[in-house]
């Protein structure tokens, strides 16, 4: 059975690159009826925090990237790492290294001065010296001195690395915690991971991990290294490009399925398809369609994808999602028209849930138009006309069709274009210059509230 994993370090929030890695690992497992595992690599004691763990799981839960096992925590598996390290020591495949930081720094500086690549020189590899007193050693892996590592990467193709290019990496720190390259190997081995799908910043780690797996007589997983995500300027993705926490997109009013849809297109494609749901993505997805070249993050394109998903979202669901945004605007959706209908009227005119909430405010409280809007559309000269229109509207059965007909006939009677009636009325009732069709807006706001707003601006209707 195919088993994939997402293994973030809890040193910050779930970012765009991490979310795409999780998405591709999740989709590959779902496509092939496998298992998707969440593992928290928390051995960096100085930087790992519980807040970051929560931010990562919150992000995955919001996106709907459900995992079948986990979360597993590396700090709860320390005994296992020490057990495997002891095995490697006994088998002569690892050794204690007592070199101090100062000693190693001096070694690197000397190598640089000679024009050599800085690397550990193996000084304790076969040493029979007496260990210095009071020094806690690290454990280093005995990397093979000859031969090569061949990686048949499922995205990048064949990668060959000479063992002579690799030094003896530390696998256990002096404090008894595993280094990244050791912990991940033991976890992947114990958890039966068949496919390691991760960013291509890990390519250099892979030959080291393969050598450790071979020393343990373990099966090798398949590797797939995803292309980097760049900003539109071609630079590595950062906050200035929009690479914020995944949960920031939640705060900004994006739909999770829209963000996933967009992330799936960063380095993968299915023809010219742009907008689809995750069920369709899983059906189409496979690793051989992933691009070898870097992807570019485009915030405007993400906004467009979100708009497309907003248009097709069910009104009732939008009402639930937009509710908190509307409350932030000081509105209570229970104090006006049915909110699902309002969402249905507005959703094709907005890009995010936050914009929908902003656009819905005038349905739930009176907004006074700006002086500029009033001066442009409502004057002393047309006040009498709107007093008469208010009386006319007061006498009709309140339906969208009746409102439309009343406005049309009224404009005709006055020898005016419909817009000369509709625009001032829109400004008077909503406080806005741009809204959906005025008949639909008035029908939803309701007769009593529309007349009250007109009276507030115009005064009582005249009775002739």
C-alpha cells in the first residue's frame, strides 16, 4: 500500500510551500487508495513551539487535508533513535566524535584557505585516541568512501552523487536528540513510507538518507522533489510576494477549496484546466505531471480562482462563512433579509468573503451617502419627484417584478430615462453608487425599511 507523509518542523506557521507539499502528498495517497501520515519534526528544541504545531494543524484542518495517522512527534520517539544509533555503533557503521565547535571551525577555515570545500575530515572516524574528559560526543554516520548514490527521482529524473562528495554527518547530537537526516530516515523506515514527496530544497539530503537506509538494510522509498515556488519577480517566495500563513487567507476571506485549487496548479497541470474541485484533482493527479521547473506565485491569479469558486458556492454555505465577517462590520444578519439570498445576489460581484460582507452592509443598516454622491444624484430639483415615487412604492405589493414595473412606468410618466430614477434611489436607500439591480436590492431590503430610508432622506410623502 502506498504511504505518504507530510513532516513539517513546528518553527512557524503553515506556509504556501508547505501547504502545496501536503496537498500533493495527500492527493497521491488518495489517488492510489493509500495512507497519508502527519508527522511533526520537533527536535529543534530552540525553535519548535506548541503554537506552531497548532498553526500547522489548524491550517491543514481548514484546508481539509485529512490525515490517516498521526500526528506523530519525534520528541516522543527519542528512545527509538538512540536504539538505532546504538545498533549502528555496534555494527561499526557509526562512531563517536569528540571534536569541539572551535576545533571544527578551525578545520573549516583551514580548508577554505586551501580553496577546498568545507567538510568534516573524519578525524575521529578510525581514531584510537583516548576521548577527552568532560566532553559529550556526537555520533557520526560512517558514510561510504567509494561508489555513488543513484536517485531515480519521480520528478527530476536520475540524480547521481559520488560518495566522495559526502562527509560523515552527525546523526545524534550531544544532547541525545537526532539530527534531521537521521530522525527522518528512522521515521520513514518505521512508518513504512513508500513515497517521499517534498520540496527540492531537500535534494541534497536524499543521498545521505539513502546511505543510512542502506546501512540499516531498509527498503528505499521512492523520492519526488517538487520544484521551488518563486515570486512573480523570479525571487524565492517570501512574505512580500504573499507567502503568508495559510490561515491568513482564512482571515482574508478566501475559500479553502480555492486556495487548494490554486496551489495544485503551482508546478502541476492537467491541460488548460484552471478551476476544479479536489475530487477532480485527485482523479487527475499523478507525479509524472509535475513540472521540473520552478512555479510562480501570482496573488492576482489566486484572487481570480477564489472569485470563480465564490460564484459556484452554495448560498447557504456562503452565509455561514460570511457571518463572522459581517459581524466585524457591526451587522447582525438576523436583523434583515435572509442572508443566503443576499449572498446569492452579491457573490458574483466580489472576490472574497470579506468583500461580500462589506458589500452586504447596507442590507442590514442604513448607510448615509457621501455629500459628493448626494450632490451628484439627489438635488432640490428632484426631491418632489422622489416624494411622489415614495408614495407610489408605498402602494404596491412588494415583489421584485412589481418594483421593476413601478420604476419603469414612473420614469416613463416623467419623461426620464430609468437611470435618472434608479441611480438617485440607489444612493438614497443604500448609500452606494454601485449595487446589483435596484429592483432586486429593494425587494430584499424590504418595503418597510426602504420607505423608512427614503423618508429619512426625503421627508414624508405629500398627499395631494
